[in-house]
C-alpha cells in the first residue's frame, strides 16, 4: 500500500462568486512558516527569561554558547554558525565586552575579525544560563521518545544542509514559468 501524498502546501481556492482566487499558502503545512513561528516563539520567551534572570537576551546567550564551544571564534564565525545578523551580533558583543563577559585575544582592528573568548565572568554567566536553556529544551521535547528526538535532530540537520540550496540558488526564488 502506497502512503498518501501530502496535501498541497499552496492551492487556488474557488471563491463564492466563481473564479478561483490567487494561490495561497496553507500555513499549517508550509515548513518555512512553521519553523520560523516556532523559532520566534522560543527565542522571544527565552530572551524574556534570560533578561529577567541574567541580564542578557537570547543573542548574548547564543554568543556565550558559541564561545564556550569554540574559544577564539570571530564575530563572522559566530554569525555563520548561528545565523544571527551581523549588526545584532555586533551590538551583543559590545554589551558582553562592556559587561566583562568576553574579551578579545588578537590585534585586529575590526571586532568582526578579532578572536573572542569568554572571561571568568562570562564562564560563570554561561554556566548559569545553560541549566535554564537545557530545562527549556526538555520542556519543548516533552512527550517525544528518544528515537523521535534523534529523528528530529536528523531532520533539522538535513534542513540546515539544504539552507544553502535556498540561499545560494537563483532558481529557488525565480518564477517557475
């Protein structure tokens, strides 16, 4: 028995007066919308929690996490690995540097090219935040079996790999006609 094909993500809808209205997205089945909506809700909530408890937002947390994993990373590398906007990273780096959470370890004049690392104060902040982040992740994945979690991570990795196809290919945004 063949599995049922997924329903269309965009359809032309007939109107009450007769002719079809322009094609529209089914937002419940359109993957980019679903991913973005989930990510925005998680990030907004996390930022509120982290600001209240630790005085930093989600972007600062992402930078701290990146620098724990990759001490000596540059702002450009953080932007590439996290998908954060360069201006947002620059603002967050200034906040973290002014707060004594990170320091540069290099002589480059441009902050985007300087190697960065956590200070002792940044390590302490990271260690406080990570417990909250991991508890939030556990709540998000509540009800998932371990095999489902592994499968979800596999799907996320495949989507992440496919981002380059969307970002780097003119065909992905050109009119198919």
